[in-house]
């Protein structure tokens, strides 16, 4: 049975005769809905983060051409490339926004399998591109694609789709939980061969979070969670260089650590210490002058802390908090309207952005061991910004369809 709410949407019921729109607007008592078509504040927060990141990437990378490694680059090399990445990502986001959520639900398993193949291709000699001892990229000459970034998005879609399809057996171990565990385990194996433990941690958190929200048995969830924690601990313990990094993280100011495994962490903490409350001023960072490695990627927050101080870092934290908060609100709204896949996808995007942001900030602040994860939307990198924009465009599409349904329309 369908109901019409003329005072809310201004539209007649499906079985009512059509009337000229001019008559509706002239008739007293009928008001047009003031609900926006999309979440404008969320869009502005995302754009603001990307533009803020663009400024800070330029500030953090402007001195890099002074080093032999980047001697052939101009001072604006990373600025120009990041600006191009942002423009391409915004266009991709606009295209993504026009794709219905039902289409993503239908294609989720296939996109997951395609990304698995791309992860395997990275390991093929001659196809994968290595940087600093890790093979994580596929080179297409014009740009480098990082399949692990794609997997962060498609694991959200796949886990949400899986949860909807297996809703009736989610409380069972063999039919509900083990198949998803096997899929994530295969992803984990490929990522460990790259190696990329940071991306694996984010992907595992996304999958586990969506399964938990989807109603998986609490006992199995706790047991598998404990097992995963044990496996991560074992992987770290069996890898001498990872084990050394953990010990260095626990005591970064020891001389052998400050000049070795904890070099990045110690200089990141120095940057935050120099920044104090309001920073030393935009562009005035000392740590970015070849003291802090990867300042324009993994340790961009440290440069923000040094140049803009606690106030600048707090602004970044609050902007990310807004995105995560809206993700869960949009997801809860979709589930309330029985759009379960859309709701779980929205919450999964919130988990993805939240976990990766927390890890990056935790590493920069010394709360977590050093790990190579970028700050979403802000750090330099084409694959990361592109996939972040596509994921958030899907979130905006979910919100748009929620608003259409609340108006009495059909998404």
C-alpha cells in the first residue's frame, strides 16, 4: 500500500490524477520540501580536506628536489601531480554518483574477483612495480595503480553483499563465517607476499566490522578476532625486521633506535613538539627539509602539526570525524528503510576511512608502530585519492537514494 504526503513532497499519490504543477504551487497549505538533493556539507568537507591536503603536500614536498633522489624534479612537481589526481578523482566521483546502488550490489562479487587478479598480477615479474623493497603497484606508463587501494573499496561492497545474501545463516560457522574468512584469507596471502601489512590490517577491520554489523554470531566473531590478533602477532614475531621495528617503537629515543628503525617516528615527534599550539607557520617546517622521510605521503600530519600546530591537527581530526559520523548516520537511515546492502556499505565506508585515518594518525603521533599508510584524501598519491573519492561518491549516492525514498519516490 502506498501513501502520499503532499505536505512533505508536494507530489500527488500514484493513484491520484495528475495536476499542473503551477496549481499545486498556488494552492495554499501545500509546501515544497526543503530537503536538499544531496548532502552538501559532506561534499564541502571532502573538498576542503583535499584542498587542504594539496596545500600541505606542496609545503611538505617543495624542498625535495634539493636531494639527489628528486634532483630531476621541479619544486612544484608533486603539487601539479596531486592537483591532476584531485581533478581526475572528482570527475570519477561525479560519474560514480550516477551509478545506482543496485548496480554496485549486482557487480560486487565480480569486482572483488577482478581485484584479486590484479593483486596477483602485482607479484608477476615484469608486471609489478617495486618501491623501497615492496611490490605494490601495476605500471600503466601514464599512472601507477595500487590494487590494495581498490581492494579496500571492493571488500566493503563484497562484505555487504555477502552479508545480505547469507543473512539467514550468518550465525552458523561453516555456512556463514568460514566462506568470508577464506576470501579475506586469500586477500591476506597476496598482500603479505607484496608485503603490505598495513593494507591487510585495514581490509580485515572492514570485513570484520561489516560482518559484526550484519549480525554474525558474537561467539564466533570474538573467537576469530582473537585468532586474527594472534596471527598478526605471530607474523610480526617471525619477521626480524618487523620485530625490530616494534622494539624501536617502544623506545624511540634510544640512540640506536633514533638513528635506525625509529628514525621516522623520532623526527615525527620532534615535528609535533616544534609545532606546539599554533605551529611555526605555513611553509616554515624544518623537519620536511630531508629530516623526515616521506613527509608528503605517510607523515603529512607531522608537517601539519609542525606548521599549524595543535589547532591545525584538531581541524583535520574534526573534519574526518564529520565524514565518519555522517557515514554511520546515512547507513543507519538506509537500514531503517530496509536498504540493507546500502546501509552496510555506508557503514563499511565509514569503517574504512576511520580505521585508515586512525592508523595513519596513530603512527604519526607515536601511538602505533610505524606503518606505511597514507592519510585519506590528503596524502600524495593518485590511487589513494581516486579510490577515496569513488568510495565517498558511493556514500553520497546512498544518501541521495535515501532522500528520494523519504520523498516517496523510487531509487
